[in-house]
């Protein structure tokens, strides 16, 4: 019985990794769809989010069934509860990737991103995808050092986010209001996506060490974005 | 033993109600602080979010202790797991209220909201606060009809959100890019805040009926905001 239990626990972990893989791919593809104004790709990202939602529902049902049947305590209990939270983070990340793809669809056949911001947005998309790939790796390896690295990658996203705001606030901004609105929301989507990836990694740290990531290795403090920009 | 258990379960419910009360108050005060350019009020909202975070941490610890000690099954288990999710919704709502207050602080001594949008933003803030008050009432009363009402209130927020976008996209927009960025983010904060209130109510419906709210009474379908605007 105990073996079936650990198998089930492992399979929950595998679902989390699969969700992270799917949403990491989604944010990369959504970014490409937007920069290339590729409607088909955008549509495929939008449709694919259902898979992530299904995985989450399935994972939740299994986690709750596990709690009811096996009544785990101590570490095992924490693993199940934390898995539920991670799945919520990942499901929400999928929504955010879908928002990016929907923006691509809304502005088709144009790209919502002006040429002079394409490199910044591309980099945000790549970083977001990489953060999620690392989060998946952290789930698999439970590597605390790698988990702590994610916060630095997140700082890099925050920097890019500030760069976007500097462009927006520059008097020479020439792309009009609609593009300003699009870029504002895009910046927010990538930032939130990255936050969720970091959150997943932090939860693994908490499982492994029993301490919250912030208590272990405070990264160099940077001013939160919202002291310099409204995001 | 069983009595202590139900007392503990009740006290978790009370914490949820208290969190909802705090974040409902926070969104109302943050809106006022922003419209009146009241720095002191903004600061107080920003500082008060710590209380919400503390309540969530405390609630989580108690819920996990309850799972470990009492090993609830069936409905009781679902209540505890759902409470954990509701507390996450409420904690996030608190963050969003704090974002509004931080925007008020960032633009002080100006208001980030231009006069001709003040009524719309005020209404969004009031609706958001009312939604959260109703969510608290739903937690207390477990009133499924009231819970389903929240979706209609949420539709009203979506309508206001579209109104904001129409203003932004109007060629006569004269408030410049910075204000467009601020208003875009504000619209998003209120919309997400309302989403979390609806989510809390839906979780109660699920607890009471065992069915997801969407399966019970589909509200009149409205096009999602993102078919008309990028949010």
C-alpha cells in the first residue's frame, strides 16, 4: 500500500513537470506568434491551454484522493499541499501565455510590438521560458541552489520591464496609445509569468529545507519595479 | 477531540472572512487614496497588507496542522483544501489593492486618474469592494444564489473595463502615455481583484453543491474582455 502511495506521489510530481513544460513552451510560442504576427501559432497556443487546465484538475483530484485515502503526515503531507499550490501557479502561468497569444490574435495581421521594442520583448519571452524550464528542473532535482538562481533571472526580467517603461515614458514615443496599452499589458504578463515560475521554485526550497527561500539567501535587494513604474 | 476539530475548522472560516473584510476595505481605501491623491491613506493601505499576509500564513499553518492531526476525509477534507485556495485568492487580492495604493503614492501629489475617468474608476473600485463584501457573506452564509450573483457583478466590472479601453483608444485621448499606462494597469488590477472575489464565491458553491459554479447556472455569455481589448 505504501508503495502505491509513493508511486502516486511521484506521478503528481510528473504532472507538475509536464505542466511546467507545457506552459514554458506556450510562453515561447506565444512570444513568437506575437513578434511574427503568426495567427495560426497564436491559435494553437490559445487552444493548447485546455491541456494545462485539464492536467491541473486531474492533479487536484488525485492529490485530494491521496489525502483522503493515505492521510499523509509531516513531509508527505507538505508535499501534497505544496503540489496543489504549484499546480495553481502553473495553471495561472498558462493563462498568462494565453493572454500573450490572444493579443497576437487581436492585432493580427499586425504585430502588437513595435520594431524598436521587439528585441526587449523577445528577451523577456526567452527569459520567461527559461525560468519555467528551470522551475521544472528544480521540481525534478530539488536543487536548492538552482532554485535560488531563479530569483536572479527574475531580477533580469524586472530590469527589462523597466526598460519597457522607460521607452513608454520617453517623450519620443511615437507608437500611439493603443501600442502603449498593449506593451504595458505585455510587460505585466511576462512579469507575472516569471513570478509564478519563481514561486514554484521557492515552494520546492521550502519543501526541501523547511525554510522559506527568502530566509536562506537574500539576493541583492533591488527596488521593486513599482517604485519606478506603476507595475 | 471532534469538537476541538470543528472549532478549529470554524476558526479557519473566520480567518477567511476577516481576510476578505480587510482586502475589501483595502481596495476601497486605495481607490479613495488614488482619486483624492491622499498620500497618507495610500501609505496606510500599503502597510496594512502585511496583516493580510500574516493571516494567510497563520491560516495555512493551521490548515496543515489540522490535516496532519485530524486527517479529515470527504467534505471536511474538501473544506480544508478549499480554504487554502480561498486564502490564496484573498492574499492576492490584497496585493492588488496594494498595487493601486502604490500607484497613488507614485503619482502623488497628482492623481493618476484624469478627471473624466474618475467616475468610471470610482465605480470599478466600489464594485470591487462590494464583490469582496459579498464573497465574505457567501463564506459565512454558504448562500449559493448569492454566490452566483457575483458573476453578474463581475460582468459589470468587465463592462467598465471596456469603457476604460474605449476611452484609451479614442482618438481624442489627451492625457498622454503615462496616464494611459496607469489607467491600463488600474483596469487590470480591478479586474483581477474582482476575479479573485468571484473565485472565492465559486469555491464555496463547489463545497456546498459538489459542482462547479459554471455547471449550475451559466450566466448570459458575454464576450471575454480580451476579444475587444487586450486585457
